[in-house]
C-alpha cells in the first residue's frame, strides 16, 4: 500500500463528549484548520512507480514517518519514524513479512521503530484465523510488539470487522464493529480505513457526511480510552478525487491527528482512477502549501 498520514492536534476531551452534530458545527474555522495543517506529519509507504515517490520526497520533512522498505534515497529518517506494515502475526504469509519477523529483527540499526498491524479480510494478506477473532489477534500483536521494549505499536484493521463499514451499501453500523473491545491503552496509533465512504459511488449517497460522522464518533471513543493515542483517518486515490479528499480532511481535522492516504497505482484488483502525479500534487499541495 502507498499511504500518507498527516497529523493534526487531537480534539479536547470535552469536544469529544459532545453530540457529533454539535461537534461538527462547532469545529474550528477553516483558517484555524489551515494553521494546524501546517504542522502535519506524514506516514509514507510506496507501492508506485518512481514518479510518485519522487513527488512525495519534495514534501517530506524530519517529522514524517516512512515505511522501512520505502525510504527515498538520500533521506535520513529517525528510527522512531521508520515503520513496518505487516498484515499477519506470523513470521511470513504469502511471501510478505509479518509481525514476528519484525519483532525478531530486534532494535538495531536499520530496524523500524513502529510496527503497524494491518489485518485484512483478503486471504492474500492475512490468514483467515486471525480475522476470525480480530480482537484476540490485536491483543496478541500488542503483546509481541510491546515485549521488545523498543517498538511503538499501531493498528490499521479492515473497516468492515473493525467498525462496521459495509463496502456494498456504503453504510456504517458501529455496533457491528469490534473496536470497543480493543486494548486501546496498548496502542500508540490507529488508522481508521473509512476511505470507501469517499469513493465516487458512496459520495452520491451522502458518503462524505457519513465519513465525517464516523470519524468523529470513532475519534471520540478512542481518545477517551487513550488520550495519548495518535488518531489517523484514511483517504484513497483509488476512486476518490483530490478535491473530495481535501473536503473530507477539512471536515474532520479538529478530531484527528493524521490522514492516511492510499495511492495504489499498482493495485492488481482494480484500476486506480486518480493515481496521477497531478492528483497527488493536488492533495499534498493542499496539506503542505509552503512546499509547492
């Protein structure tokens, strides 16, 4: 996956306890969000031709996270900001390294400082038994990572089992998700994969507003459970244009710490509709206007 996460200040606990509709109406003004956006950090992972990493490199700063196997040439990244993105607890699954591979690598030179467990329903990525009891799998991943004493632990589970996003209907039923049972005190960062709601198809049925409401409710819950956690929400170039992504970011900026974006230009299952350098620059330029 290719994604970027932009960090924002977490909303106050009082704001998180309000009714979602009231919170959205009382968010900081757009110009305040713009000031906060200038402090963003990025989480970057390349699965794209060279033009996308080269474009992204122009926007990279020393505050940004970079996937361990995607660090652009000539860029130094502090260990804390280097991360791995395993989709399984195993040492390896379908040729990809898992959580145990990265924890066994230890803490030396060239290792990641953050491990992001990304369990998905696709069996090409995650063994089915890990998805059968997602909460138990997250707890096990947390124990494995915490036991090293030198890694931060993050999660980015698939949206349907995690918080009840139905990819076919574009509806969200939070009560069908398992997020309330997750051990939030053991997690340093979470990415909510709500990007499907911003797709061309879902947007026509109120998806942007549903994205906003979902992110507000999830962010309120997790920051109440763990005030120190970094909250990230996702957007994607797969089927969302940059103007819609920018609008969604503006709407949720007050309650999250970051935006994770996917740039799946080499996606083997579907054509990426907006994976162009111009679209990438439109998003990055919105988030980091001083770098354009």
